[in-house]
C-alpha cells in the first residue's frame, strides 16, 4: 500500500468516527441508553450544534423515574442548562416528548439518570 493510500484511509476512518459520535443540528438521532445500580447515569453522544432547543422522545420507563438533563461537561462538574423527570409508564401515556432549552452553542450532552436497572431508546433532535 502506498503512503498516500494509508493517509487517505486513516483520514476516512477518523471522519467516520467523528460523524458517528456527534449529533448534527439538523438530524434526529436514536440513542440506546442503559443505567444500573453500579452505573446510575449514561451520557448521549455529543450534540455538535444546538440553535436553541433539543427535542427528546422515547418510551416511558417501566418501574422508576428517569431524569434527563441538557448539560455541558466540565472539568470539575457538569453545567446543567435544563432538566426534566420522566415518570413511569401508565396506560394512558406510554411515550414521552420533552423539549429542553439552552443557549445556542456546541458540545452539549444529554445526561440520563436512572438510579436502578433501566434501559431504553431516546430520540434526540436539535431544533
């Protein structure tokens, strides 16, 4: 393999990795999350760019509340911009839809707190 081909291949891999770990401002992304007693929080992939809001959709948890926060990760602690608690499943409303607000910017995450064994799918749409 020629040196130029290797460089091109490495750049292609890096680009694919970057695109797969970031959520762009215009596309909805489905994210599989999981919490447990040992690991009570999970973080979404980075939301690359946010104009003002982020729309979150998914199935309600079956047993215990989940806590969703729109954050920026910091060295000592996370900066929380908005948050919501989703109550467990009931017969009339099996899904949820919530909008979290933050200033326009980059590098936001959704922090998911479950405090028990829980999992689900979260659809994240920057708006």
